[in-house]
């Protein structure tokens, strides 16, 4: 077991109608609120009205930034920072899924400092403070609601970058499973893949604490039990709540207790597909993870077999990989590039992108030959 430090200051509000306390919670941090949200679904399904009513009823002054994209871009972050600074914002409320909340985390740094947040994300500057952030989650997937990580892409530099800083822990996160009922089947499935990928990347990190391994496997098994039922019963609040909690537990630090780090190589590989082709994040992961496991089948067979025994009661690497691939496909997610209409003629473009951004893992490192091999497998 590796040495570790556990820290998570986010207060989680979980359950039906939990947003009834939103306004008074936000008011603890100030009166001038920047409300950040996405492309319109929160208005279509009424979540915006619920949140706005809560904030108004608490006497808060509200400024809005809308239009955050599903693969968030630095341009939106910069515009929201400008709006926030010009209006002396005290607190940010992020209404949405991972893209909105990730963007809001970086916005919180930029409003506090006035610096270009991309300089933080590329480690040119170190932030000293942030604006308080309160989240209302509408998509169970990324776990961003209870951690200090964010991912944003920059098309000018051709990078999709992840950044972690304790200043970005949300103060409070509100998780009402009824706010996820409107998520369509494909994005519900992508969210399930994402939470499983987070769990797997913790599992394949450095260190093998038995209790943490078991917790991680149980989170995946829970998602695999309830996920297919949810895909066929999208309005089921109880099933929505189970997957919502699985997603939070997968990336709130619990699965890294006793480990040096997660690996995150699969996320790195997937991010480049999203950057190049605007591939939905979860779809990129369902393609990359089986390929990553095939690449590592002779390098870490014991670890893969342990996973297979825990998830599928199988004793071989190949059966483990087949089981995971089959589960992703049963959810309706792609497991190859051809299934999202990326032709073999694009192989070199993907390899070059991996090489340009030096995509690797934190524990299982990837080299140039690995990039070529994994792209071959994904095709």
C-alpha cells in the first residue's frame, strides 16, 4: 500500500428536491452570483427555472453566462471570466454536467486573479485563490462535482488539458437525481462508461491496497448492475440515483486511498479523439479502454485477471477484456473508431496528435510504438 493524504472539503447535498436549500447555501458566500450553464437543455427541462427561483427568493443578484459546450473550450471560460470580473462576482453557481462544472472551476480561478487561466492549466502560473463555487449537477458521469479537477480544450494550441488544484474543490454540490431524467439514452450510457473508466484508472494506478481494490470493483459492479436497467427505464428516479452516487464515488478520492495515483492514460488518449473529432467523452473512453487493456495484456496480466475475477468471475485476460467490451456494446457505446465513422485513413492523424501532446499514463507509460499499436487496435 502506498502512502497517501486524503482531503475533500466539498459538502455534498444528495437526494430528491435537495435544491430547496440552494439559495440559502449560495448566500453564505456572497450576494453577486454568476450563473453558468450550457446550451439550453437546462431551460428546456425546467432546471434553470428551479435554480433561478431559488436564487431570486434568497435575494441574490444574478448574472448569467450560457452556452458552455459539451467539450468545453477556453474561449467560453475567458468570456465568463470577463463577465464575472466586470460585475464583481462573489460566487459562481454551475448548473449542468461535467463540461459546465469543469469550466466553472477554471472560471473561478480566473475571476479571482485576472490572469489567463490557460497559463494555470499549462503550469506557467500558480493560482493563489479562487471564487467560491456551488454546483447543481444534471449529468451523472465525470465526478467533477466532488473533486478538484477540470478539463478544458484549446483549439488554437490543439490541446485538451486536465488540471488539478485544491482551490477548485466546489464548496457545495447539489445532486438531485430528478435533474438527470432528461439525459438521453446515449449520454446516459456515456456517463456510465465514464464512471467505470474513472474507477479502472484508479484500479490500474500505482499500489494495490486490497480494501480500495474491492471498493473500486464494487463501484464498477454496481454500475454494471443498474446501468443496463436504467438504459431501458430512463425515467426511473431510483436507478438514476444509484448511478449518480456511483459516479461521485468513482472520482471523489475514495478509489485512490492507498495508491500513488490513478493512471489516466486512457483519458489522455480519449481527450485527443474529442479534440480532433468532437467525439463525446464517454464514447472516446469506451473505444480506448478495451484497446488499452489489449496493449497491456502481456505487461500486467495479473492485474487484469484480478479485475476479471471481480467483475465477471473469469480467469483470463482475454475473457476480462471481452467482458468489458461486451458490456460497453450492450449499453450502445462504440468500441472501435469505425463505429463512430473515423476511417483507417485517419490513423496517422491520430498518432501524430498523440505524439504532439506526448500522451502517456501516470503509472503505465506509453511510448511512440504504443501510440501506433493502440491506434491499430482501435481501428
